[in-house]
């Protein structure tokens, strides 16, 4: 993977790819370039077996303030509907790239995560936040509907009622409150944030990543199926899991009372 990006920083260490949105002067608000660079990184990471976990975070004081409105207004100066469609398609490609990653992806959240930045975080598998984090579906404040999958992810995480409340009222939620509601996996003190993210990422990177890919695929396919179909699907995926080297290693490690050494195979 190349590293000469302009609006994004990448770092690889011990199987973990850390992807940092790097526009701190505007609280990492999205530019067209940052969307394109993030998409390239996610699509490339999906094909790289050396990458066993991805962390998505933001530089400076925030995870992300949403769309850069100065750029958004400029794009709509001509044909507004056509420009909006193209703009959203770029976000959609990024969201699909995140969702299709075979390895786990963690959103590491500090400071504000607003609008599309929040919804990009919701597309990730796990979310860990510092206690200074603030979350808001800010779209209605400027007369827009939530995009970037907000209407898909929020109700599934919070339930329809609470999701609609957040979208209509643009209520700001703190890190501890987000953990209580189930919007994030864990909230930690800001002083412990970096260490907590590193520990979680390394734990996942050392795990049975082939199994993780199967679990992600199973859960994604199960969302729109009835119980009978899901049970049948489980059998198909379990047969694949039993055939992995990681399953064999996990069983042997259990029987031999030692830590497993997973290879992602």
C-alpha cells in the first residue's frame, strides 16, 4: 500500500493498519480528496493478508466534524441534484469498502463525531471512544436528512425510536451516554484512550482473522432473513470455519492449555 496520501495518514504495526484522517485545521471535515484516499486505502487493505485489523481515527482535537460545508456549497454551484448524487456515491463507495473489509475495523473516537463522520464510524465493526467524545446526527440543523447510511445503522444499533429522536432533534450525546445506549462498544478516560485502542486492535490482530471474516459475513447476510434461513446459513458458515487452520489451532491450544497462535488461515 502506498503511503503518500495528502489528507490521510497510514501506519502499519504488528498487523494493525492505523488510518488517520488528517485535516485537523477543520476538525477532519471531509474533502473530496479525503473520501477518495480513504476509499483507496480500505479497498487496498481488503486484499492485503498482512493486515489483520484496521483502526480509523482522526488527527488533532476530533474524530471528524462531518462534511466540509465550504466544499459542499461550492460543488452545488452548478447542477445541484447531479452534484449531490455524485457526492453521495463517493461516500457510498467508502461505506461499502468499510463494510466489506474481511478483517475487523475499529473506529477510535475522540472529540466531536458529527454528521457523516459519525455515520462512517457506525459503518465500522467496533467503536471505542474517549470520555471527551461527542456524537450528533447534525444533518437537520442545516435542513438535510442523514446520509452515509445513518438511516440504516442507527436504528439497528439503538432501535427505531431513539434513532429517529437523534435525527430529528440532533441531540448531542457524550461518550459515556453513547456507551450506555449501545452506540459505541466502550468509553474510556482520555488519558487511557490511546492505550485502550492499541490493546483492542492488537487483540483482534492476534485472533482468528479468517473466522472474524466469516462472522462478519454471516451477520451481514443474516440481517434480512428469518430464523430458519439464518440457521441454515449458520451451518454453511460453520462448515467453512471448521475447515480453517485457525480452528484446528484453537482446539489444539485449548487441549494443550497454551495460548493459540492464529495465522488467519
